[in-house]
C-alpha cells in the first residue's frame, strides 16, 4: 500500500512539473534550461509513478473480501 501511495505522489509531482514546463513555454520564458529541467523531471516522475502504481500488487488479508 505504501508503494502505491508513493507512486501516486510521484505521478502528481510529475504532472506538476509538466504543467510548470508548459506554462513557461506558453509564456515565452527565455530560460530554456529551466523549461527542459522541469519537463524532463516531470516526465521521469510521471512515468515512474505510473509504473510503480501498475506493478504494485494488492495484498489481501485472510478476513478481507475483494469486491
């Protein structure tokens, strides 16, 4: 469960980084290095969070039922 929460946090941080890069691009920011860093880190965080969510298996206790 903790890995799945960490995956969600990474995904949200990735989305935030991609949004920051997009806003900087639309506003014609002259600092291209900053935009590249935001975009690359956003992509890395986003895809690592998504893969962590997808590969984490749910653990079911003996007394729990899956619905």
